[in-house]
């Protein structure tokens, strides 16, 4: 460990301030080039602890950079996770407020809702599916606090993996009899197709991504809990949107989810 507790707290101040003031921040690795992944997750954990002290509840987790499209887009080579709290959830039909965010982007995801805790060093995708009550079509709104949305893997981890908002589609589906890897998805902006994908874009199967998350959490003495929502990672690259835009993802069998945006 190269950073002192004071330096870790100072990093939390920077990220927290960027989000609260909607101001782009410099990459933490410019100040701390040797920042480790472990320290970056420590910063994220301290950031979430502060949000909890302010009354926010943890609603679940999100995976980041699970698809090759996203890894290439961001120039990184492995997934990350982030933590979801109350104010990030947008009910479908409510608009996202653009003025609360810096440079938001939207991306289509499959969300898991857990009926059992999941923990341990060797959890499989099959165990994830067995512990899943429902899956939902989802749109994640990411909003990196870093200037120009540019960061290294450790930077993005410290910034809670760019978490900002998320919308869950209204129709819960049971995973039994669904093949999430073959599930097709069409992504629209203002009625035009911007991208298409299948669930397999997410590490081969979205449940594999959730299993990766459980193993990663285990390394830090943490777990997924009954009632948690897990966003399993974007199936495509993320797209910009502005007030007045309508972003939609239509999933085979799961149905669709819509995001609107106001000033
Ligand atoms: C990091 C978060 C990526 C996903 O689903 O891949 C992410 C970023 O690209 O800013 O949420
Ligand atoms: Mg995402």
C-alpha cells in the first residue's frame, strides 16, 4: 500500500466533489501514478460509506467493462464493479435530469434481482441463475467524473465505475427457460437503431459476469445480498444523449426499457 489513510480520504474528497459539483476532475493516477487496484476499491468503499452516512442505502452493484466493445472503447482489459445507492434509481417514465450530470451516456444492460445471498471464491454462473428471482431489461446512465471520460482501470474503480443513474424496465422475467446469452437486443435513440447485440456480449453470458463479481467481492470480504440488484454490464458501447432525447433498449423476451431526459 502506497497511500496513507489521509491520502485515500483526499482522493474520496476529489471524486465526491466532482460528482456533487458536476465538475470534471483530473485523473487520480496523475497525482498517484502507482495507485493500486486494491487502493482504488478502498477509495470506492470510503465514498459509498460517506453516502451511507448521508442516509443513502446500498441497492446493489453494477459491473463495468464486461464487453469487448466497452473494453476497447475505454482502452482497458478487465471488468470492474461499482455500488448502486438510492438516488441512482430512476423509475421508468421519470426523466433523467441532465443538469444534475456532467457528460452522461446510456447503455443497455440486463439487471438481476437476487432472492438469495451469493458469496464465496468459486461461485458459477449456474449458481447465480439459481439465486436469481427475476431479470429485468435496464439502461444504465454512466457519468465518469474524469475529464473527457478518459481514465485508467484504477481511476474508474475509484470513481465508483462511473455509476450515476439506472432505469429498470417494468417487466420482471424468471430466468428459468431463458437463454440470456442468446437473447437479442436492439438499442435505439430517438427511434433509430444505434446498435444491436446479444447477451453473450457480456463475458459470454451475463450470469458469468455476476459470478466474476461475487468472486471479486469475496477477495475483499464482501458478498451480494438477497434483494440486491446487479447490473451485469453493457452489451454495447455507451451513447451520448441530451435533453429531449429518448433512448430505448428492446430485449428479446425481456421486453423494453425507455429513458427520457430533461434539462
Ligand atoms: C465505466 C463503466 C462501464 C459498463 O457497463 O461497461 C460500465 C465507463 O465506461 O465509464 O458501466
Ligand atoms: Mg454499465
